[in-house]
């Protein structure tokens, strides 16, 4: 199973580069990374266990570096892995007072 994400700054309509991201399962941290200039981060190409996983985005430090306030010092997205051979792409659309997500491809 591979896991990736893509973070978009919904205020500017641009990729959100430089956000630290962690992938966790029930045992702890599986992988970590930082969004690139295109707002993308591929966290793992290795198989992981089935069950709940979390993506933790360090949105507070990123917002502070942008000179902006945010209501979200951290965004945590929990998703279920049922088929470990599938790719799981979980995008985040971020603004100071809201966020949304979906299962991408």
C-alpha cells in the first residue's frame, strides 16, 4: 500500500509547500515527510497493515511561517485501510478556518 497526500492553500489557490506530515497506524509513526513545492508528499511505497491510519499535518507552524493566523494548529485525518495493496491518496484543502478532504486517486 502506498500513501500520499496533496495540500492546497484554499486562500491563495496554490500548493501548500513545507507542511510537515506524519503517517501513523495503531503502533505509531509509519512514515513522515514534508510537502514539496507542488504541495505533494508521498509517505510510503511499502505495505502497511490494514486498519485505521492517521495523517497528521503540522498546519500551525506552516501558517505562522506564512504570517497568517489559523484556527487549526494541527489537522488529523483518520482513514481505514481495508485493501493494503491499493494506493491511498488523501488530499487536504486548507484555509484558516476550515478544511476539507476526500479520497483521491
